[in-house]
């Protein structure tokens, strides 16, 4: 299955042909990610642009993606961008929430104004959004811990690197790590460490924590922020074990060097692709997804399969699969 064959299965009431014939031929979808500087959201942007072009051509439509993302994480700016998109006449909006509490009101106001909203990566579950696309965050954290526990031989001291303390997806992933640790009686969680979500700030946090806590022998990176910089992990390869979410190209050097034992790749390109596809289904074809949470599975990447993962043939195949639950 290639990326262009990947379409989420939905269920809806059939729409009469005359209604479809009268549907609009031009749409603008707003995409509000957490930050410009995070490479995972740039990948999502590319996915959205590709979907707009390809789905537009397939259905004879003009689809524009209006990218409204703060330079750095700022939930208030995200809320303002959602409001501005509504004022500017956007037909639908997809947002990754830096802080669900601050985004919920903006989402609800947009929906009340007749603009459907969905979320990706980081949800606002108490809002009136019609769908969310991304991993199951609790299971994601549990999977990180399961892999890390195996790599550490079931014993040692673990630190959790957790990014923005207010991000709902990261809160759930951190909880998942703590849940998963219960399966390893010989492991102890030192603490959960938060930081500004830039590669430099994340790498600095890891170094600071290691200097203050030399007993740490394992890191659970529930986001791969420090791995987007060179020389972020100062320990000799293998002396400290690490498992990280995400597997973008700059991160793979740490897998090859042995500083990281496994990467769990999110389908970040699909965050954007599915934002456009689900909004188009909702607004143009009057279809709702079969489930509110459209789940994309994590793809394990190890030293053994990293070269296959990086090849164009295998990357396309691995990153284009999704399930609904």
C-alpha cells in the first residue's frame, strides 16, 4: 500500500447526488501545529500540501492549506490563529493542541460558527472537535517503556523526557511510561523532566539531568526533541540505554551509533495528509469517520532495519499504514 492508496475508511449516511452536485468546488483548510521549529510538524505540513494537491486533482476540487503555526509553542497564539482562520472564512481546521484547556474554547467557538474542527497529534477531548488523528498516547508510553525495560535487562534507573508539561498527549505518554514500568520490578523511575520543545533546550535538559543524577541508566524520550541536534547524548554508546518516539532522518545517527536502542516512528506525514482527507470527507462528502479517534500505529525502527526504513521503497510502505479504533 502506498501513501496515495491510503484513505481512512469512514461510515456515513449516503448523500444524494444532487446535493453533491451543488457542493463547493474550492476549499480552504487551516492547519495549526504546535511550532514551526519542530521537524515533525514540517513533515505534517508537507503531508497536508501533498494531500491538497492529490485529492484536489482526484475530485476536481481546489484545496488550499492555510498554515497558521506559531514559531515556538504558544497555546494562546494557537487559539488566536483558530479564531483568525474562522474570521478569514476557512472551511475547516485541524490543530495540534499545545494546551487543551486553552484551545477548547477556541475550537468550540469555531464549531458554533459552522467551521468543523479536528485535532491531530495532541487532542482536546472535551472540545467539540469531530475527530482526532494520531497515536494512542498511553499505549505509546507503555510501548516506549516495554522496549526500554528490555534493553536495560529489567533493572536500573529511568528518566522520562517529556517536553511541554501542559500538552495533553505528552501527559498521557508519560503516564504510559509509568504504567509500563510496573512490569519491571527492578526498574525505578527517577522523575519526569519537562522543557521547552526545541532540540537545543531538550539536549541541554538531558545533559543537566545526567550531571545531577549520574545513577540514571535509561531514558524514555516520549518525544525525540534532543535527537534533532548533533552530539546531544554525551554518554558512551550503550552505557545508558534510550528509547525514543519518532524516527526522522536526523535522529537515525543515534540509532546507528548505539546511543539509542530503538526508535518508534509516528506517521507524522500522515498528520497533515489525514487532516486534509478527513476534513474533505466531513465537509464535501458529508462523511464522518467510523471512530472519533483515528489511530496510527508506531513503526519500530532498530539498528537492524534502519537502512530499509530509510530507503524510499520501504519508508513509503511502512509509514502509510493506519488502523481505526
